[in-house]
């Protein structure tokens, strides 16, 4: 499976009154990490691959996280994002956050390859993930 790693420095605005990262901020970081994973898979930035494949994006339909260690302002964390199971129109993503060599968070997402519903353009629906993207996510 395709894996992307990136370092993120925790900013003051990521933290709550206790001085640790406010948990929703991690989900914003995971969203960006998933976009970077798809950038690796498609060879294009998100704005380009959504246009190239005629989709609106990859909305999340399931997520969760296990928080093991907190992070604070100034910490540098590493987010490791990996593709999981890839189905016809949905795929799983796994995020692992490290502080140094220590696992700090385990998280998961399920996303849908979604575009405008041709029968009702006010709605979106899942479409088949292109074969080339499936192969790239699987590391083939």
C-alpha cells in the first residue's frame, strides 16, 4: 500500500487552554495528509486531480482515533498516512502520528470517490475509483 510521511510543527493556534493540541486540529492535519497521499497516487495537486477525474472530492464517511500521547506548541510530529483497503468507490486510510519514535495517535478514515449525481446535480454520489488510482493506492 502507498504510504506518505510528513513532519508537522504544532502551532500556537493548534492548542487549547491546557496547552495541548485541540483534538479537531488533528483531523484537519489528517485531511491534508490524505490529500498528500492522493497527490502521490495521482501525480497532481488536489485541485488538479478533482478536475482531471471530474469529481468534487473524497468526502469522509467514517473516522476515528485513539489518542495515546499529547502534543504541545512547538512539538514536531510525523504523520504517516497509508492507503488501506480500496473498494469500487471507497477506500480506507490509516494515520499514525509519531513523536520521535513513539506512537502518539492511531487514526482511520473511510472516504468515497464522489462526484455530482448526473440525475440530480444538487447531490453527490460515489463513482468507481479509476484503475490507475486504485493501482497507485495499492502500491502496484
